[in-house]
């Protein structure tokens, strides 16, 4: 059960100075005439009435006294494939690829969940035969010797590879439309019935013939993969790249020299050290590291070398975020401030940061990149 707070603020992508719009429970009841027994029910009805898009995370999130944040996965329950056009807005070829994928999956699942985003994406959602709890798992040989240790992200990656490479036979007619950037446990899925923010059209639940259908709870049961998936996945787990141990690198950040390293604020260097020592770093911490490294003149490969210490490192996903941060900076954005990282990460997968007060952030005339 998702519990909504009584007031929700929204952010406007790309405009950090925009005044956040919000919905207040009491105001919604009075101004929009929306009724319900719970804040969640009222807010969802308000979203529908206002034509807002609604997405749900495929990962669980954790709440605390100061707010709710996404990023910590507690269990893996399902795998999602996203299909979208690569070079044009023509959906006919994408729709054909989805139909082909559904046909190929017919031997492994009764009826996958299919959702049209309302704009240009189709989702196929497959439930695992049983949830897999977050944590690290020892892989042992026949003698019981631990040969490697895998994380939940790596297990998810193996299931994704199983579906794409074996179940879909790595068919280029299908895979060419796959968005592999979503090949990670924490993803957002659009909720049918709520409108897409670009097209204004509602997301729709579809049957396997890609015709719109009403929501039926039994679809979750029919979308469960055959139990063989739990054994089919083992070769893909064994074939994973050498896992990242998160051990401290031979050369510490503090000993690295040169104009680019000197350009990085001490708290950013602390984030890098933490990532290298633990293999973990909160989402906003990673964005800050990427932005500051780009700001200080590091190459993409330099940034990859830092993020390769992350336990869930994936080259394609990392490059996607580097490109996104670069575009933000090129459009006039500024690297994230220490206080922002401290606020957003809220002690979760982040070291204790000593942030310099804003009034002391003056431009260094000898090094214009150093704040």
C-alpha cells in the first residue's frame, strides 16, 4: 500500500528556479471537489482529474521522519522491458516488435503485463516466480567453495540477460527497439489511466493482442514466469563480469595531483573516496561527482574510472547519466552544492560531509573553477 502525504510538491524539469507547484489535501477536497477516505485515494483522484502523469517505482522506497526518498531496493519482484522508436516517431515498427516479443515469451509465461505509455513507449512486465530479497549472495562451486559474490543489481542484470538473450533469442528485430538503460532494478513504470505529460493521452493496459483492456488483478498471476526461470538464470549469473568489491583504490583521492583534481571541492573528493571504499553512493552524490568532474575538465573515461568502483556499475547507464549531466551544464546549470547533496541523501549511502557555508563560496581568482 502506497501512503501519500497530505501535501505534495512537484518539480519542473530543467528549471531549478521555478516555484514548485503543490497539491494540499484540504485544498484538493474543497477546490476540486474530490472525496475519499485516505490521502492516497484523494490525491490519485486529483491527479486523474487534473490530467497529471503518475509513475510507480518497481523498487521499494523507504520513509523516514524527514521525508520519502527513492533509491534503496528491498526486493526484486519483476523485470520490465521497455520498447521505443529509436530514430522516428513511427510506432508501427515498435508495436510489431512488441507483438513479436510477446509471441516469443509465450513459452515462458501465460500472459505478460503490457502497458502503452500514452506517448511512444510500450512496457512488458514479467513477474518473478518468487521475490528475491536485497543483499549479497555467495555463489559456490560443487565443493562448496565461494567463487564469487553477487548483489541484487547483478541478479537483476542476469534475469534481464536471460529474457533478452535466451527467451527472446537476442532477435535484432526485437532488441533494436529495447531501451537497455532501464536494465536495472530501480525503474519507473507508468500507471494505466493517468495521462502522459507530453501527449496528454492516458497510459493504457493492453492484452497480448495489444488492444486496450480494463485492469484485472488476476493479470499479476498470469504474468508470472515459469519456475524454470530460477534455474535458467544461473548460467547468466556465472557469466557476469568480475564483481566490484568496493575496496579502496591503490591511489587515494587525496594523493592525486593536478589542476583538475585541485578543482574538485574537498567534499566531492570525500564522495569519491566513499564510493571507492564502499562501492555505494547515493543518487544525488553520484550526480554531484559527475557534474563537478565535467565542470573541472575530466574526460568521460576519467569519470567511468571513478564509477567503476560502484557495485552496480554499468557502462551504458553511467554514460547515459554523464550525457544528461553534460547537457544540463551546457544549458547553464551549475554543479550541485554540498548542502543539497547532504539534504537529499539524508545520511543514506553518503559520508559525513562538512559543507562550507554559502557566504564563503567565493570565486578563486587563480582557479576560476574552484569554489
